[in-house]
């Protein structure tokens, strides 16, 4: 095994079962990016069949400790993701969650803390026990659930069926689509229901030909426009 560090470069090399692997990490000058180059060499006489998997590790500080101290890492801390693409799954007990300029599917769950999403291109599935969920600029499907906290959305471009559920808190979504062309099935125990100019109490169903939106709230109003 061999590891060498240079100015903006790291090279890691190792051998096993007649196969040598060399991984080069490089940060190009003037770029906010990291380039990874993997070179595999079969030094044996027989053919080898190899499988390669990508791996991304999010560390708070110490890599080894972060992979073992789950009580701390999965409980306390603010999570902020900016200018990324991929598939994301985030869980916090105490701490806010921020996603800004992200492309891909997002799954987020928080116990105590707010969630904010800005300029998202992809489906969002978000659950908050105590805290609000605020969305500003999203193209995708939504599956939003809050126990205590409001749900607000602006500049929402839905691409499929979506659902909203709240125990204590209001739901207010500004959709890019014409709400008259969408199908709504809304229910509320205590709180008003409104889709565009249509208003009701306890139950509001509008049969459109577009995507279906399910809304359920116990104590709180729902407003889609």
C-alpha cells in the first residue's frame, strides 16, 4: 500500500490478487472541482473480472468516527447542500435542512428543525415533526408531511401526482399550472380549503384531467393557487 500527497494531488496505490489499483485525486487550477482517475492493472497471467462501485462519504469531521458515532451524527447538526446533482437522503433529529440549486431526487426527514428548498429540479419527499417546510422554485413531484409546522411553496412546477399532509399547520402552494386543470381531493378536520376561487370546509373535490393532488390536514387551512 502506498499513499502520496502533493500540491493539490493525492495518489493512492495498492495491490491484491495480482491486480494493482492506482487512484489519483486532482484539483485543477482555477476550478472548484475534484477529478478522480482510477487505473487498474492486471499483473497476473489469468483473466480477471472486476466490479467497480462509486462511493461518496459525507463527513462532519473525522471520517472513521463519523461512520461509527451514529447517535451524534444522525441526531444533531445542520445539513446544507448546494449546487449538486444526484440522489439524496438526509435525516436529522435536531437541526435545519437546506437544499439550494440541486438536481435529483431528495428524501429528507427532520424531528426538530425547519427545511428549506431553493431551485430544485427533481422529486421531493420531505417529512418534518416540529418545523416548517418552505419551497421556492421546484420542478418535480411533491410528497410533503408535517406534524407541527406550515408548508409553503412558490413557483412550483408539478410533473406528477403529489400529496400534502399536515397535523397542525397551514398548507399554501403557488403552482405554475392552472389549478382548474388539476384534480384535487382535499380533506380538513378544522380549517378552510381553497383551490383558486373554489372554497369549502372539511372536503373539497375537483375533478380535472391533470395531475392529482391529495391534501389532508387536521388543524390548519389548505390553499392552492
